[in-house]
C-alpha cells in the first residue's frame, strides 16, 4: 500500500468504515511508515477533540433584552384548542417535509462522496504490481466473455486502440460492497479504469468530478452505470467517454 492510498483510507479507518482486510492493510502500512503514522495520530487527536469539546453556545440574557427592546410588542389573539391543534398539525407536516429534504440533500452527497472515494481507492490498488488485470489481453472477444458467470451483468467491451485508448484487459473489483466489472485501458503511459455495474452506485446523470487529483467521469446508458477514473486530463477523459459510447451504440460497426 502506498502513502496516497493510505491517505484516502485513514478517515474511513477512524470511522470504522473499512472491512477487516482493508483495515489490516492500512494498519500494516502505518506501522512501517512514520509519515502516515504521524498523520493518523493527528487525525485521532482531532477526532477526540471534536468528540469531547462542548461546542454549544448559549446566548446571554442581555441579547434577549436587546431583541425585546428592538421588536415592538404585538398583541396576539389568545389561541383556543382548535387553533393549537391546527397549528401543531401544520407544523408537524412542515417539519416532516423539511426533514425529508434535508436527508436527501445532506445524506446523498455524503454517500456519493464515499463511493467516489472507494472508486479512487480501487483505481490506486489496481496500479500496484499484479493488481491491474485478472485477464490480460487486448482482444475484446476474450475480455467480454471472461465476465460471464462472474457478474450478473455483461459489460460492453470494445478496443479503442485506433482512437488512442488501448484495451489492456479486465478484472473483478468491489465498489460500495458489490462486485463490479473493471475494464482497463491505457492512454500512452496512463491507466484508465472503467467500472461498470447494473446498480445505481455511481449516481444519476453524466458528470465529471476530481477526487484526490484523479478525474472521474460518470454516466449511464442502456441500463448500465459507468465510472471512468484516471489521471489523464478532463478533456481526454471526456474524449474516451465519447469514443466508448460511439463504439457501444447499437448498430455501431466493429
């Protein structure tokens, strides 16, 4: 494991979000790397400080007096029981609606960011020796059937060497707790991992993000979800996506 990989996984280790295998890999690396060990100690100290410090602030009584002095007293009708019940019901409905919107707004971005972190971690792991491919060949007719029986989905595999993106091979990987297909391409000396799944782990819609210095391109088509990650620039990754889509479009030639 490299320091870059460890940096991605340290926070997940502190939050107990890693499985036993990844947790052990990080701990073994930290035990042998003084830089990462120092960083882990700093993260733990920050985590402990945030957990124990009383961050609540109570406004002083003088603030209430100042507000009362500025806001004029307005006579309000004395509420009866019906008014109270109607107000309570309306308030409950509004609170539920606001709470639901906050859950969607806050949790979904957190989940997306976690999955993108897993994607980048899988990409980094693949760059280690002997981790890039399970089946190593530039023959798309060999890579595609290799996934049969290993996944519930048959990922499209095309050779884009004529467009500057050479097919290297494929492997099984795991994102968000599920097995996904990883189709590997090479652009000059740069590796592109294209993850393919039938679920919606990668989110909805086409988008480009940058995570830990890597460009990540997300899109979906024909019921499949795609996530391409590499250190090539954003324009080249967009070109890869367009060439891949054109080659896999129904009716496209060889």
